[in-house]
C-alpha cells in the first residue's frame, strides 16, 4: 500500500544546507518515492532557494497563516527534488526567510556579530512558529491529505502539536499520524514563555508535562510530547539520549516516551556519493581499482591544498562543523603527535571562532604539513573523502553522522569515537575483525586526545607496515551498503505501524 507522506524540514540539500539534516531531507523522500510512496517535501523559501540553480516556479496558491493576532498571506512556490520526481513546496514570507547571505554574515538561523561570534536571530521563534503552522496549511491548500507528516528537528517541533490540538478536526487530517525526528537533541529551540501567544495554541498546554521546559517554551519538547512516534538517526543515539550525559535535560521525558522512541540509521545517497561515478573527482574508482584511483586523487588533494605532493605521507582529512561536538579539541591536542608520525592534515569546515584561530595558527606553524580551508566547498569535500588516507571523526557525540559513511564508500577508513551512529556503522580494526574481514575503520572509546592519537598511530602503522591488511579494511568498507533505500524501508515500516498496516 502506497503511503502519502509529507516530509517537512527547514533545509534541504540542493536548496539550502547547514548540516546533515539537509541531506536527510532530500535523500529520504527520494528513497521513499522509489519504494512507491506518494511524497512531498515542504521547506521555507530561503534566499538561497530564490537565487539557487534549481528552477523554482510560483504557484497561484496563497496561504493564510495565523501568527499571534495577525493572519499572514504567504505565497507558495514549487519545484522538484533534483534527480527525482518528488515535488517540493516552498513557503514564502520575505520578512522571515529572505535573509541568508553568507557574504554578509547572515545564515539560515544565525548572524555573525561584530565580535566574530554567531548569534541566533531574535525572531527565530516567530519564524518557525509560522513555518510549522504553514506546513499544515500547505497540505490543505494543495489537497494533499497525508497519512504521515514527518517533521524534522526543533524548527518543525510545533507541527505535531498543531496537528493534535488545532488541525485534527479538519477532514484531511482526521487519520494523519506524526513522526518527529531528533537529529541533534542539543539544539532545542527554547524561547521565552511569551512566545505562546504567537503560537495561538491553548495556554493550558504551557505546563511541565507538555510545552514548558524550565520556564521556557521548548519547540523540541513539543515534538517529543505530541508526535505519535519519535525517532533519532541511529539506534545507539536513541539509547544515549535517555541518559543524563547525552539527554540535554530530556532524558527523563525520553525514558517515559521510550515506547514510541526508535533509532533508524541515516543512509547515503549513492547517486551523489560514489567514487565510481563522482564527476567531482579527477579519477573515478571502485573497490577493485582504488589503489590507482586514490593515488591520483591524493596527489590532486595535496596540490589543491598547497601541500608537497608525496605519496608516502598519510593524509588525515577532516570535513566538519568546527564546534566542540565534533571533537576538534581532541584533534588539536593530538595534532603535534600526528605530525611526528609523518602525516599531512587537511581541514574543511567552519564554526567557532576559537577553532578557526587555532587551526590557522597551526597551519602557519606547519605550512608543509597542514592546510585549512574555512568554509564549505562541495568539490573539496568530495576530494578530501577520495584523496585522504584516513578520515578523522572523533566526535564527543554523533547522532548519526554521514561523513563516516561517505569515507567508507570512498575507501578512506574513518577514525571514530564509538558513540551514536559512529558506533553503529564503523567496525573497528582488531586482529579478530581483520581475520573475519569485517573491519571498516578504527575506533576508540575514551574522549581524550591520547586515545585519538593511539588510534591514529595504530592506523598509520597498518598503512605503512601491513599495506595488504590496510587494503582489506578499505575493500571491506567500500563494499558496505548504507544506502537510503535500506533506511527508507525502516521508515516505511515505522509509518505502517503507526497506521496499523501489516507489512506483507
């Protein structure tokens, strides 16, 4: 039975992106569609959408959206997800969304301040209250009666609450069920209690069992409380967030909600991330031709990052948001030791100012061994995955992670801390896993620079002294299947359970 599904997210790759949420919001709908479901995507009409390369057309539909004591008329734009026939609808309100301009320091959710730090927009609560309610209005306006509304992260956290408390009486939503996916529980959308008046939700919902969280209105809590099912983006992370260490204050609520909580590992869109077909690489390759292919890409990576072209030096690559979550502090602690091992290091990303400064200073001291590109560049990201010998991902926590999946497909064994999705997807290299042929990377547990260093030392030792074993790890990693079709099947089964449908 084909399901009618709305996937709602504040960013979708191809139109707007700050992180892995955007990748999921594009790949999952495509995979669900390939499985025969009727899927649409809804997101804001950001400036990046308006100025982007994918054609977008304005529809004749104008949607009324109530925010506080105002009813706002918003235009509706339409396109299709690249490489698919999945419709994507864009909710337009210039005052809320036509502002992202990286050249001027304006992002999707934050702006750069004079001191160099980033701050949330002061009207984020209003922006995403509007967006959450508009998602449901879109469904009504275009005549799409969904079986499932799949809301993602705090920006869509009010959607399940609106469905339950405001829109349930509309016939098109009479049988709709909601799924709320937590991509990162640390980002919650917590606002002043006065925001309640903007939501037009019943005031009595502002209590400690529903919308109130330490005196504030919490959008993520709204999603957790009111959704028919909650899921996170890996099985391990779904267990971790029920503990005080990872729950960010929600561990008790999630323990109480564990009956509707699950974890589904994110997938990889192999149409975009596959070294055998990747047009961004100077040399394509597969699990049989990787020795020659990776060598050519490695040399190009060294040239692009202005490092000496030397095939004997192992390259440690890192593509990440440069924030504490990603273990940048561990990398900086262990980095002098990596240079002593004879490694080169390449970094791509942006984030906290302190890490920008540390990386720039480290590059200045070691220009022959370290190269940093602050910002995001899609072609460089692909080249780092293909040309590096090892990929660093020592995260403090990692709900799912995508780069370790990319790295395995590209034959660049990831070095990961065994947490969240990293623990679920990477099999660390030991004598036992080598003999079994199951090793796909290198992992450690303790969140310390010395643990990271020792793991990289082990990996570099295998790379230099036992190249055949290192190639076994590469080949095993490249043959893994982390496709979105696999993950979409799990989501489909989750949707079916909510609807009382028995899978054949």
